C-alpha cells in the first residue's frame, strides 16, 4: 500500500464517486456516509503521503509501471503532499457539513451532489499529483466540468452563473492547453521533470514565451486572479450551500498550485517578467477584491470578493518567488482554504435558520453561538490577528516582500489586512449585533455542520500555533526547488 | 544571565484558564466571579514570585516553541516586564472585586462575556509584559486589542457600537503599522529579541530607513499609548463600563502602548541610535505636546469619565517623555510613572464609578455637594487627584520628581517647564471638581456605594499614598524601574 501512496488519494475519491450513485439506488441515506468515508480515507492517505515525504523524500510513481516520459508519472513531493492534504482535508470537513439537516436545504437530490463533489475532489487531487502537463489539463477539466454542474445545480440565478463559469473556465483551460501545446512542439515532451531540463535551452524562443504566457493567463483565470476573476463572484454567490462550502475553499487553491508548479518549477521564466506581473496582479487583487467586498450586502458575495482579495495574497507570494514569500503563499493556500470554508459554512448555516443571505438577515449570533464563534475565529484569521493561522501567512509574505525590496507590495499586504478588517467586521457585526430576523428559527446549526465548523476553527488556530513546523519541514523544502 | 524556567509561562496561565472556566460557569454568577478573583490572585502571586530573580540579574526565560522557524515564542521575566506585570495583575485583583460590586449594583447585561473578556485582556497584558521578542509582543498586543473590544461595546447601544468601531479602526491601524515595523526590524537586524540598549545599532541601516522605521513604531504603539493626534479613540471608549475604563483604559491597554514605546526606545533602537538620529528628541516633542494639550482638553470636559480620559492621555506621555530624555533618572521616573499613574487613575475611575452606581450621574456640573453624602468616596477622589497632580507625598510625586531631576541632568529645560506647567493644569482641572463636591448643597437620599465598590477605591487611594512614602515596598517597583533604566542606559 505504501508504494501506491502517491495515487491513493485520488483513487479513493474516484472509487467513492463511482460507488455513491450505485449505493444511492439502494439507500439514499447511505450516500453521505459513503462520500465521507471516501474523502476521509483520501485525506488520511494524503496525510500518509506527507509522512512518506518527510521520511523518504520525493517519490515518483509511474502509473501502470510505464516509465516516463512515455508513461504517466505521479509525483509526491513536499509541495504536492502538502496541497493534497489541504484539498482532501478541507474537502472532507466541508463534506461533513453537508450531512443530515444541511442537505435537506439542497433541493436537487443529494446523491448527485456527493458523486459530483467526489469527482471534483478527484480532479483537484489529480491536478496536484500529476507529474506531466497534459494530465494536469485532464484533471483540470474533470474538476471544472463537475464544478460547473455543482454550481448550476442551484437553479435560477445559479444557472446563469454556471454558464458564465463554463465559458470563462473553458477559455482558461484552452489557454492552458494552448500553452502546453507550444511547449510540446518546442521540446517533444510533456513530463514536468523532463521539460524542466530541456526548456532552458529554448529560453528565448517565441514558442516558449507564448507557452509561458498562455499557461500563466489560463491558470490565473482558473484561480480567480484579478482582473481575470469575472466568473468567481457570481458562481460562489449563487452556488447551493454545500457547494459553496466546498468549491471556494479548494477549487482556486488547486489552480494556484498548478500555476506554482508549472511556472516556478517547470517553466522558470527568469528572462520574462511573468513572475513580476503575477506579483503586481496579486497586489492589485488584494486591494481591489477587498474594496469590492466592502460594498457587498449579500454575505456570500462579500465572501466571494474576499476570495478575490485573498487569492491576491497567494499570487503575490508566487510572483515574488523568493523562498520566504513562497512559504507564505503556500501557507496561505492552507489558511485561506480553511477560513473560507468555515465562513461559507457558517453563512450557509445562518441562512438555513434565517431569512436569506443579506447581512441584515444574519443577526443570529446569540441564537447560534457556536456557529458565530467559529466564524469569528475564521474572520480573525482573515484579518490576520495573531496567533491565528492567517497572520502567519501574511508574516512570511511581508518578509518575502521586504526581501524582494518591494515596499509597495508590503503596503498592499498591510492595507489589505485593514480592508479585510472592515469587511469581516461588517459580517461579524451583522451576525453578532444585528437584529435577529423575525420568524427565524432559533436553534443551533445541525450537528453535522457544527462538527465540521468547530473542526475547522480548531484547525485554523492549530495551523497558526504550529505553523513553524509546517513551514520548516514542508514549505521551505517545497520552496527550495522553485526558480 | 538567562535562566530557563517555566515561571514566566505560568504567569499568564491563570487568566487564560479562567476565560474557559468563566464561560463554563455562566449560570452560576458566584462561582464565575470566584474564578476571576482566583485567577487575579494567582496571577499576582506568580508575577511577584519573579521579582527577586529579576532584581538579582538572573532573568527567567520560558521558550516553549517557535512562532516562525527563526523566531521563538519567548516569555522573559526581565525587570521592566515584571514591573508592568506586577502593576497590572495586582490592580486586576482590586478591579475584580470592584467589578463584582459594580455589575451587580447596576445589573449589567452579559456579565459572563464581561468577566471572560476581562480575564482574556489580562492574559494578553501579562503576556505582552513578559514577551521576550517583538513577535511575541505583537501577538499579545493584538490579542489585547481583540479581547478588550467586547468590553468597549458592552452596553450594546448604538453609541457603544460606534465607539467599538472607532476603537477597532484606530487600534487595528496601529497594529498594521506595528506589524510592518516588526517585519522591517526583522529584515534589518535579523533578530527580534529585546536587548537593553537596542538591537538596531549594528544593522548598518541608513538614517532615513531608521527614521521611517521609528515613525512606524511610534504610529503602531502610539495609538494605544494615545499620543496626540492618535488619542481620539480613548475618550470615545469611555462608553465602556467604569471598571473597564479603570483597569483597561487607564492601566492595561493604554499602558501596553506606552510599555511598547519604552521597549522600542530602550530595547529595540536604544538611546544611542535614537540620539544619533535625533528621533528621540522628536518623540519627546510629541510627548510634551500631548502632555499639555491633553491637560488643556481635560479642562474643557464636563463628563467626568471623559475628563479622566484626557487626563490619562496627558499622563501617559510622561512615561514616553522620560524614556526619550536619555537620563537614567528620567527613564526610571517615566517607568515608575506607569505604576503611580495606574494606582491613582484607577482610584479616580473607581470613584467616578461609585458615583454613577449610586446616582447615575456622570457630568461634573451635576456633582455639587456630593462629597457631603459620599465623604469617603470623594475624599479618596480628592486625595488621588492631588497626588496625581504631583503633590508630595503621593506616588506621582516620586515619579515626577525623578522625571524632573532627569530632565535637569540632561538640561532639558523645555521638558522641565512642561512638567511644571502640566502640574498646574492638573490642579486646575481637578480642584474645581473637589471644591464643588464639598461645597454645593447636599443632594437628598444618597449614601456611599456598596462595600465591594467602596473598599477597592479606598485601598487604591491608600496604596497611592504608600507608594509615595515607600516607593520600594510593594514588589520593589522603584528598584525594578531603576534596574531597567540602568540596564538600558549603561548598555555597552
């Protein structure tokens, strides 16, 4: 079993995805436990992957025993092991919250949701594990198509949002594929390790420049990076609650990982200003996303624009590309996944009890103190109050920006935190001090939601206090191979 | 010499544990308040237990884990840290007793949240007092900002919510500036530990860089220290219940800012670097302006708590001024003023609270003759006010005297003039209140506040006097202040 650890997480979610519809024919109630078991096992396997990497270093796994560059290669290294834990772990916690009680609000039949969610997770985990550019595309599309369906399953305005998501997502994927095609034409290989060796010889070639640009733009669009974030706000605002608990947390992170992997470890465009562009787009995203989030009265849209801002932090770190900034960006992948999941789950739970997603209708903190408290923890992390997780990603990003002598980006990070304070304050104030809407049910969130939420809140605090170990043992080694 | 010990780690623990216990016993007020009192007492004992080693030169250090790969979490019981921790925790004991009487007499809402936030604030205060490096300090500093927020908005009115927003906007902006300063220091010096005499001397950074860094630090700590023009949040925050204004807005929160500034001046930059830059003098100017303008603003107030708040704004800058003059006597006097102002201002707030418990009055102009009905309270008020102005033999006389001596030593005539002028202004805004309270027609049907409210304020008033007569008796505060000053100013 240990030998198969690199592919195990995605095999587990894929198997789950295939089993859920079959089992659901016999018992619809079995869908949730089964989906949970599949993604939980995937999360454990991903954790096992981290243990494996810490003990034995990077593992390369030729799928089916076919050696690369002919066969497909799966790579388990510090970065992919870390990101797989983030996606599978946070994915599992958000699937927990779609259990009994919460799922009843989900009108399109739950087994379909669980199957699609597991397929999406398979796609994300595949993007992370894959050792060649083409399979990244394959898994990207697997994840994307299931995501379109998940968002669209909300019906009504979600359908329009999903259509927009389809169009823009396809543009992003096509850009990426086009770029990969350029590189293949140039080098005749798709294997990442192979490409990394061959590309330096072609550094000035127009095909290389075009490939790098297409890939960067395509993946930046997928990760919702300003100004390519157009699909994101609507998709995450109108997605049904269980989908909103899952996709905003992990989908953009998988794309950010793919961008980091291809740009920093394969293309390494030292001659091109691509990384600088990324850093500045990140800085702009931090501010613009936060300013847009300030103006929202719909809690879900507020959180969606906050994602635009927070993805800016990750892009900024990737663009600066020095080891400290990269550690910060990778750590923010973890922190943002957890806090955004917690906040969307919290808002979903409040909406379930209250009268809609408007800030004015969320004043249920006193009736739902556990939900409200967990949201405060996530909000503190978003603002970056120590010692909660989000503070430390900003700590490393700030250090990295100073190392790179970019005072403007330092200021962008700090101002972004203050703007986050304002928009998170609006949400928190609405929850705790708003008037509870008349006729709203006065009861805590369903137990399944509470388990997931409390686990996320605890994990957010633990990730802050324990960040030093994560950074020193996983993220610094992960950053070492970049550029 | 550093000695590994778990004691600095244990010191904030009672308050931290108490937060949970208080939340759990929300249905049993008596037990809930017992937890608060127990935590305050045990915290005080633990902090006092560290005084001998701090004075003896063996600094206890607890370093459990890393906050970041190259920055550990350090709690370090050096003289200055122990000094501030002693002041805040011993006053927390009295404030807890006072709080119990106060919230019950006024039947305040959300008492569990109140006591829990209080305990969390004191956890953060002792943590930042003992913090051994800037990142540890920053963590507790920000925690204190958040922990004190529910106390500002405690009343739950729109006005309180507005005050809370102002409070957060100011303190979090300061926090962001401080974070920038901390990261920058890390980049320049490659280390973040507090070292008497500073860590930036060997960084080789240009004067412009150091100026900008110092300005960021002053902005970062200056909000909590309410240096003008960053003070606006403090009078607004007076909407909080009086015990909160007493302990947090006269001792813990604002002094955390002042404490941070002294740390920055003495332990991050060091007097030498600041002297070469001329930045110390600039901060001294700011402090002197704040001392005078704060007192002048206090003259114009009718609301008693706002008056006390502006008086706090003014008094806090004494500490800053002392740290920037570069004379050991002034430095020690400034540090000691943290304690003397704390004891006396808390007395004044306790009196204001006692008055509002009994009469629900808050305006100075409505307090005519109140001294005839509440003689003990108003005598304590008068004594504390006069002692705060600097009349001997009060606590503030000792600290101000040292400040004056230090200013004279360093030939800072302007600082001396400011200190003397401010004393006159103090008398000018306190004496009318006292005169009115004892001369006007006595209001009907008023008596002294309940014992839980009355006793603490009498105790702090006596403590203010005793601290003036025997400044080295309670916890060796004077020695701690002097050791701090010597370590900073005679550092190699």
